[in-house]
């Protein structure tokens, strides 16, 4: 059974999303909804399944709905309609206390903007989630130190975020997620603000950690190269969104060789024109 499942999930931003949803279900397009009602259709009847232990990359252009999608898993954004289940639990039905426990214990998030506490050291940032849980200081520091080492930050425990490079700050964010011990990592373009070399290093590091820990990772990116690399080396899949709809889900090879529509084909052409090793084999 998939660990995470989206069933006909809609998200509409605006003052009256329920009324707007009726118009969408009646066939109104995203552009027409915005023009006529002033509402934004972010996700349109999304159905997806994420298997336990896989790296599931979600990609698309800006405004495709990918960041909205990942934030629905732990209800940082509330869905307008549909259900989201995690390990058989309907996350959309969780009461506030149960939702807070879910965020602490089941799904950690790594943001592009790092989201570090500037007045806390590296070790204190990594241990923060455990502190919120009420864990004793000695135990949380032990766990945090191990996560710091896993993230490649040994010797940096006493430094503060302002003293770190962008890549190192992102490692702190990753270490904090690892320290939480959650089964699921939600990563919203975590390497998007990094320079190309650092970004590649972080991809390699994440792949290494995945082989060791087998987390379930939902990884948001606008970069097909990144999605292909993570999917290929971590045995994952890719979902491509367009205008809030899922247009294709598959392995990197499947998407490259058999794009579902012209939208996907345009993404594919960028890679295949640059690197002929990705081209489909001739019959």
C-alpha cells in the first residue's frame, strides 16, 4: 500500500473557494476561473500515490502547483476538496493536537529558505524539534550531534547560521529533518538557491543518505536535470504538473522516451538536445 495517497485533491485560493470549486467541476478552466471569479486554481483533481521508501520528485513550471502539493501533506495549506492519507490515516481529518503530533513525528519539511533560527547555534537548530517534543537535553544533543555528522557538518556545531555558507545552512536544515526521525521528508526546492556546484554536492549527499536510511522523500523541483538525477540514482519516480493537473508520472527513462503530451515533450527536449545519452534508443 502506498505510504502517501492523494485522491482527487483540489486547492483553490480566494475568498469563496467552495463556490469556485463548483465552477471548476462544471468545467471552468484555471484562466477563466481567475478572470471571472478572482480565484486561483492551484491543484485540479490531483490523484497520486507515493510508495514507502521512494524519492518522488514533483516538477513543473512556476505556478504549476508543485509547492502547494507538498504543503498539503502536513496541512501547512488546507485542501479545498479531496483526501490525503498517510500510512492509512486521513490527514485532512486530523484534529489540531493530532496534526501537531503528525508534523513532529511523521513528516519533516526542508525549505529552500533554510528556515533556521538565527540566534541558535547549528547544534541548537538541529535539536530544536526534539526540544519542542520535550526531550531531555542530553538525549536531544546526542541525536542532534549524530544528525550533524550525517549532514557533513562535524566541527560546525557551535557556529551560527550567519557564519555559514548557503550550502552549509541547507545541510543544517537537512540535519534538523534527520534528527526528527520522521519517516517522511518533504523538500520544497531545497537546493534551488544554491550555486550549481554546491547544488550537485547536496544532491549527491541526499542520495547517499537515502541509500542509508530509505526515507520517503517528496522532492519539489523546477529542474528536470535534478529530478532525473535523483530519480535515477535513488530509484524514484517523477510527477510532472501543468496548470495544477498531473500530466505524467513515471521513471525518468519513461518520461524521456515517452512524454505524455507536448508540455512534457518540451521539458524532455531540453535534456535530450544537450545530452544525447538520454535520447531514446532507435528501433
